[in-house]
């Protein structure tokens, strides 16, 4: 039998991987702020989806930081 590597995390494993609390991961999953797979009462998190989500959050954060820098032109509506 081949070695099978898990591709999903439990909520605790996802929290450890991201570096936040278990309870915050569950709250974010409940609000659909983080990619999650519901399996009955269990919540599973794919490593690839978490990595992509973190990349997107990092890019978003960099854009927000850039917009708030002095001397940067912004559109005012």
C-alpha cells in the first residue's frame, strides 16, 4: 500500500499552521472568511486553499498599506 499524505488540516492543525487560535479559525470558518470544507460537524481545511487564501490576504494588506501612504494619489468619490 502506498504512503498516503493527508491534504487537509483539522481546525487545530489549521490554527497551528496559520499561527492563530483554534477558536479564531472556527469563528472565521463560521463567517466564511477562510476556506473550509464541512463534513457533518467536522471542519476540514485544505493546505493548498489555506496557502492561496494567505497569499491573497498578504496582497490585499500590501495594497491597503500602499493606499494609506502619504504622497500617494487616490481617487475620491
